[in-house]
C-alpha cells in the first residue's frame, strides 16, 4: 500500500502522550534495580524504551504531512507565543504550589532559544519551515533517485552508527538537528511511497516484538545502572537502528490503521497545540526539578501500587497539558494577544529579508520605554559602583565584577526603577517629568548612600527616614558645597523635565481607567516590599529567585551586593516581635512590682554587690568539643584543660541559635538577657535591625561603672561600633580602633589574632586599677572559618563519618585550633587567679563550625547546636553544677549567682527564667543557615525537646511574663526600660 498523505491527528496525540510518559519515567521514577525487582525492572525499561520513540514519531509525522503544510513560517509567531506563555505558566505554577522560582526559569520563558532546553523544538522548527520546499523537491524526483536517497540515509545515518556505536555526524541524542532532519525526511519519503513495507502488519508487528525483545534481553543480561535520560546503547538509543526501526514500523501501523478506523480524528487543530504543549512542558527546568525533588514516586512500594502511581501521574500530566492548551488557546483569542501574535507573524517567506526594517520599526515604536530601561540600568550601576568606592578605587574591573556577580540584582533594580516610573507616569501623565524625577531620585539615593557608608559604614536604612524631620541638624554636618550642588542639580532637573516635555512631548494616556489600573498595579507591586522577609510569601520567593543577598549582619556589603534600593527594601519588612496576649501598661507594671519583691527575696541570701568586681564575658569563636559531634571521634582529647576545669566549676552546655555563624546573636542574648527565639522571623540580626531603633537598650553593662569591649578583628560586621556605644561601652578595642590592640600575634599562617593574644589584651585591661565595677566583653577570632591548612602540627587522629572527605583537612585544622585555645585558656585562668580582686568569667563557644555533613542536622539538630561553657569565679570557686544546659540569655544571671552578687528586679526575672524554665532556643532544625527566629522550642537537661503543652501552669505563666517584658523592651512602649537598666543597690 502506498500511503496517501493526510493529517491523522491521533498520531501526534499518541506521540505527545509517549513524550509525557517518558518524561515522568525519567524524572519522577527511580530506575528499579535488576536484583530484587525483576518484574518492575523489565516493565520500567520496556516503558522507557517504548516511550522513547515519541520524539521520532512526531518528527516522522511532521515530515509526512509537510506537503500539506502551507506557509509554515506564518505559524512561527503563534508557536513562539505558545512557547513563552507555557514557560510563564510553568513559572507561576512553581511559585504557587512549590514556592520555587529562579530567574533562569523566567529567562527561559521569555527567551527560550537562548538556552539549550528546547533542542528538538529548535531543530524541528527549522525543518518544519523547510518542509514544504523539501517535500515538493522530493516529489519531483524519480522513484529511483528517491530509493537511492533512502538507502544512503539509512546506511550512513542509521546503520553505520549502529554498527560502530560511534556518534557519527554529530548525532549524540534524538533531539539534534541532523537526526531530526533525517527522521523528518524519512516522513516525507514515506508520504511519497518509500518504506512501503512498514504498512505490512505482520512484518511490522514482528519487528516490534523483536526490537523490544532485543532491548529487554540486553537490559536483563547487562543490567542498566544509569537513569533513563542517560540511557545509550545499540539497542536503546532512539537514533540507532533498533529503536529507529521500531519508530518506523509503529508509525506505519498507526498511519494505516487510524486512517481507516479513526477518520473523525483527522485534522484536529487543537491536537497540534496539545503536542506542542506536551513537549514544551517536558523541557521546563522548573517542572523537571519539582518531579525530581518534590513529586518523586516512592521506591519502597509494591509493584501494583507503583504502576497505579505511574498511570496516575501520566493521566494528571495529560489533563494538565489539555488544560494548558485550552487556556492558551483562549488567551490567544484576546484582542491584544491577537495583535501581538500578528505583529510577529511572518506572512510571506520574503518577509525574513525585512527583519532589519522590522527591528528599526520596533525601536521607533518603543524607544521611550527602552530609554527608561537604559536609565534604570545606568543609575542602578552607578549606585552599586558608588557603594564600592568606599572600599576600592574605581576601575573597569569593578564594573565587570558588578555586572558578572550581581546580574540578577541589577535586573530586579531595573524592574523597580521602571515600575516606579510607570507609577509616576500614571499619576502625572507626563513622560519626561516622570523620567527625570525618577532619575533624580536615583541620583540622590546614590549620593546619600556614598555619604552614609563613608561616614558610618552603613547604607541608608528605613530608620533613617525618621531623620528627615531633623534635616537642619543633618545639613550642619555636611559640606556646604554638597548642599549647594544638590540644590543646583535639583533645579536643573526640574528645568530639564519641562524643556524636554515641551519640545519632545510624549506618551499621553488620557484614559483614566488605564492610568488608574496601572497605578493600582504598581502600588500593589511596591506593597510587596513589606513582605520580602516573610517565608513563602510571593515577594520573598521573587527576592530569593533574583539572588538578593540577605546580609543583615553586614548592611554595607549587602548594599554592594544587592544595590542600595534592594538592601533598603530588605530592611522594610521587619516585624520585631508578635505582641503577647494581655500586653498593657498595667500588666507590665504588675510584673515589675512582682519582681521588685522577688529581687528583695533573692538578695537576702546574697552578700555582694558588684563594687570593685570585674565580670568578663568571653565568647570563644566557633568553640565546641569536636568529640561531642555525632559519628566522630578525636584522639587524643584536644581540650584536656577545659575538660578538667568544667569538673571543678559551674559549667555545662549552651544552646546556640546558630550553626556555622550568628556570633552577634549570641552576644546580644548574653548582654541583654533576652531570647532571640521570641523575635520575629523577619528580624534575624538584632544588632543591625533592632538595637539602633531602640530608644533605650537595656543591657548587662548597665550594672557596671567601667565597660570595655574587645574584638581582635575589624568592627564593620554586625554594626558593633554603634551597638556597643548604645550599650554603654566606653572603650572598644578592635583592629583599626583609636584604642590600639597591644597583642596581635597569629598562629601559623592563620589570618586571625590568636586566642592567647586576645586573652593577654583582656588581662591588660583587667589588671588596671579600678574604683567601682568593671565589665569586659571579649569576642575572639582564632577559630573563625575558613579552616585552611594554617597549622603545621597535625597530631590528632580523627575518625568517623560526620564529615565529607573534602572537609577532612578543615576538621583537622579546626581541631588543632581548639587545642591551641585550650592551652591559651589554661594560661588565662591562671592569670585570673593571680589577680587580687574578685573576677567572674563567663566563657562560652558561640556555635559549631559548619564542617559536618548536612544530613547530621536531620538526626542530631540539638547536639549540633550545643557548645561548651563555664562560669568561673577566682574567689568563690563556686561549684553547683557541671552539666547544666542553658541558653546565652542566662549568662548574666549565672554570673551574678557565681559571684554571690545581688540582683536588680530585671535580673531577678532572668534568674527565675534560668532556674524554672527549660532552656529556650530557635528550632535547631531550622538554623543550619541561621535564618529563622520565631520558632521557639524548649530543651530539657537531657537535650530533648519539651513541648510547650508539657510545661506546668506556673512555667507557662512565667514564660508569658518574660515574653511581655521582652516585647515591651524591644517592640512595645518601653514601660519597663528604666526598670530593666537600673543598677544594683548596695546594702
């Protein structure tokens, strides 16, 4: 039989279903093992091989019907529209159902050909456009020439690569240009009478059985160990003889059978778009990632259940593509969309020669909006360059670094610039004033950013807006030239906007309806600024997708990475803390009265005040006993002195709210007595987001006359200079400070000051003569990441599976650093004992080093957030506990207890919290990257989590009182602020 070419829509429909089935098998199903899953193994690979012919069938069909296709280039505009809309719908689907978005997904949607995600579509479109020309040419050839061409193609493109199993002609997969072209030509040849034998049912069915049998026998004898997407081989690859032959005979059977029995399914236009949608969806990374990571079919289920799930997934995919096709077909009928499709439709083949003219026309029609985009790019780049000029000089390399490292942030900044312009334009209906005003604001932001970072190493923050009312005072601090120049620039911008508008005019939209809709949409867009730090909110997903760096710990660096505007927006969405039930002035006063009495009760048993005493808080960077890490053993003990010391003084384990970072958060809790777990998730760094905004910031330092801070590193991180000033520190020793560090020795090749030097600096201050009380805050740096091979000594044997081989050297370096700290600590305590005045030391590690497998966090979240601490008093030598679990907010209470010191009412509350409540912290399962507050948990002395429901009635009441006081101090009206900062009264 010689097939007469006709459109048989069921063929591409079946091809589309096979493409979807193969896509699901390759991405949502784990390939079964040959051993133990024999039947499932064979069924899986039989389905993979059978569905692998979908692409071939589609190419054959398009070639087969090429002679019937008129002006295929006229459909390219609509195909592009379907492709872009499919991608955008995929992006929306990922955001809504999986809170997942990457800028790559958006870029692929808008510019699909720029990525190699649609190789078949790209190749097929070229052959599709050339199809009618090729078909007419082949029809005009003699049958002998067509026979010869058929033999040549089969021999050189199919047989030879199959015999030698070498990728000849650049064919390495079934989506390549050469292979798709070959199959497409096969389809044309079938339509003109070649390959007649594929219409013979007996021959075709025999070939189908033999082809599948060869593939499955090979798979059984030589088990497949790769995924479906990586399956290659003489009997498996769809571009080699076995599967190519299978594709041909299946196509022949379908053409013969369906042209007779399913005449009603001939030439249904929606099927073409359904097939297109099926292929497009199978190429979208966002869908693929969800199938692999979120929608994977479980491995450990029965065979029947496995088949049911596979069938269900395939059915859902078919329905989803059908709905997608229906929606896109409806959208394509909208007047605006029809015009858009028509504009990009190539009506005649000769129109391709008019592409330069078309590009000029598009530029002429859209030059104004392109100018807005260019201005957005220019001023955003200038703003980002300006933020870098405070730390490095201008160079072309700087510009290159910004465009390479902050590409996505640049794009988002440009979008914000354009949308702000559209908001202004919709309100004033004047193009040039709107553009000039938007540009002027951008210039002002850039200059203000430079001045702020230069003066305070901090970008413009929302809190700075409150200073607008004090503009007169601010102006006095600035160089008068800056003010004059700013005024002149402002006047020039206003004049320029009017001149440009008068002479160039532009873009008047008189429709109030259109302008109102634009304004509302833009306002809705900008309202998202107040939700960017809310987990799983749309603005948060968008910011994360554009790679906006959440750097609250280093605001200046955040402005450099993100741009001033994005960093400003990052700081807009900060809810300090949820208001506890019953918060009122009367309730706070009642709590204060209660703990006034409690302080009196505690002080009856304590004889000391802080007069002439020294209290030292030592935060030991990243210090924790490596032998306590699950599945790891270190020998010999790298910290023998600390181990013995903890047996003779008050000590135990501290619950850290961070892992691999978050130092300042432990400092904040220790100095304020407040728990970070009570704060909102949008406030991960109190030092930069909370303390600067507090009118009064009560801290442990309030109890002392002399207050000194030491941090042998730079002070740019975490806004420490401003915070310590607010906490009342009179001196702050850091690298580059006016109070010079006297000791800055480094160990080996480490870039950090050693702990021994840090302790010597502390002792130098502690030895000073004093009248009154003294507080010293030391934050060390020796054991800070990264853990490069700093030390020549490697005497520790480290075994276990807690870390990857890549981190083995880092674990060794870290362990050696801990050993050096232990030796320095021994000298430090000896020096403390030599002092002839009372000294209390609270010493603690702030968090574990991030050197261990992330899988450990799933099983041992609490253990990986426990560090060592002790409280040592050189005169009382108090020993009440050696294994107590606490949180850093308890250290002030523990220090006062160790020195037998009286307490103020506020520290009576902290003492009560410490003694009567389990330790509180952020849910450690959420803090592998130190990002979330607001997930408070309680942990008992056995390091097991305690549910809030399991607390006693008294404990719940106490916790609520603590929440009320904390809320009042950090987010409320500060009724208790002066009460919390009062000093200890004498006898």
